[in-house]
C-alpha cells in the first residue's frame, strides 16, 4: 500500500512536452490482489524492473532545478 510500481515523470516548457521517461519499479513488496485489480501491475510485470533505489540518481538528475 505504501510503495510504487511505476513512475513516469514528464517535463513541459510553455505547454510543450520536452522530456518524458517511464519505468516499472520493483517495489520489493507483496502485491495485494486489490491493488493489482486497480492498476493491473503484477509481480511478473516488475520481475526485471529496477527498484526505486536503482533509479534514484536518474530521477534526481531529471528533477534537479525543476
């Protein structure tokens, strides 16, 4: 309930999309059936995905100064 399984930051300048990136995230947590029924992301979906720690530097670089 307190983890993410997908992230997708985007950047707009004057209303124009200039940068976007998305990735599944392995939350390293139990996938409750209720949550899966809402977003459709399963343990199999994130099997080879990075963890939030793995993408931390990339995400920080994208958000720096924004």
